[in-house]
C-alpha cells in the first residue's frame, strides 16, 4: 500500500459499508427467524405430546404446553373426554413403565391407558360384592370412552361387558321387584282405607297383583339370593300359594292340600290291608 495515499481513500466507501451492514442485519434476522421457527415447531410438537405422571397414587394424564418444554394436567372441554382421562387410582399397581413414555397421538394414549383400566376392572366385575362390582363397572365405562383402542382391546372390552351383563340384569330385576313390591304395598294401603281412590286401587291390585306375584316367585326360583320381602297378594290364589318359593304368602290354601295328601295316603294304607285280608 502506498503510504502517501490519502487516508480518505483508504476508508471503504459508504456504499460498501451500507451493503455490509445490511448483509449483517439480514443474516441476523434470518438466524432469528430460523430460531423462532424451530421454537414454534418444538412448541407445537410439545403441545401435541401426552405423558403420564404418578401423583398421590393416581395416574394423571398430562398434555404439553405451547412451549418447547413443560406439561399441565389434561382437561378436555368435552365432558365425556374429561371422564375418560380423569386421574386413575392405580391401587398399588406398577405403572412405572407408562410414566416414562411419551405419546404424540391420543390414540397411542388410549391404547396405553386401556391395560390399566382393564386390570382394575376385570377382578371387580367378576365379584359378587355389589360395591366392587360398581367400581368395576365404573372402570369399564371409562374404558369404553377410549376411541383409539385396537381391535383386540375392543374385543376384550366387549367380552368383559358381556360377562357383567348378567349381574347388571339381575340387579335391575331385583330393583324392579322391590319397586313393584313397594307399589303393591301402597296400593293395598289405599284399597283398605276409604278414599276417592279405593275402587281404582282395588282394580289395580286385582289386575296387576297376580302378575307381580308371579314375577316375584319366578325371580326367587331362579336366584335364591334375591330379596326376601314377599310381595303382598291382592287376592287368595290357591295355585300360587302351593309353591314353596313364597312360604307364608297364602298359608290358608296350603293347609287343605297337605291334609288331602295325608287323607289319600291313609285311605290307601287302610285299603291295602283289607284287600290283603280278603285275598287271604
């Protein structure tokens, strides 16, 4: 470089400096835009991610926030989904393997939650204890709300629902029997007192009473564990009273039948010696 050159000539021109500054600014903005895009994509990916956390003996479904990291308890707006993904009491079961997993889709979460609900429901729905059965039905209802189950999981769920259908039907029949018994007791009270509904109460007792009593006896015959409170009959019916499933409901007609049986046996016993004596 020539030492005798003018210092102003050694400085870059204004155009060059402006171009260099604009280039640096453009590169900085591009880096910031790429960084923002990466943060946005990571935030979107995290917001779609589900995880499971174990808190106070319960499995809590967590959903990622709109940030690159972090999660909050999942609380969907749909009440049905809120019931499906509510915290699950694990009752001492080992769920450590689930807590370590991440799920990018809700279907994956459903398939992971089903074994937990199935393990909690299966032993309870096979119990005769009404309290345990009710808990098992609760877990079954929650499992039925999961839409992302596999075909095999759906088949297992339907099998459990079929197994518990008998207990549900028996419970409903017992509730119906009790309701009918209570209704007939009220009708009998109305029929025995003089009021404006006495005649209609008697008509209902006469019409509905035999069918209700037959239902009561049929249920007792099928399952002796059903209730023990007999349905009051509206009128004496000897044919129904003779059945042993409802002893004491109509004792009056039952006594003559027993006497008839004894008399018939005595007459046959008396006739046999006479016949033998004659033959001799």
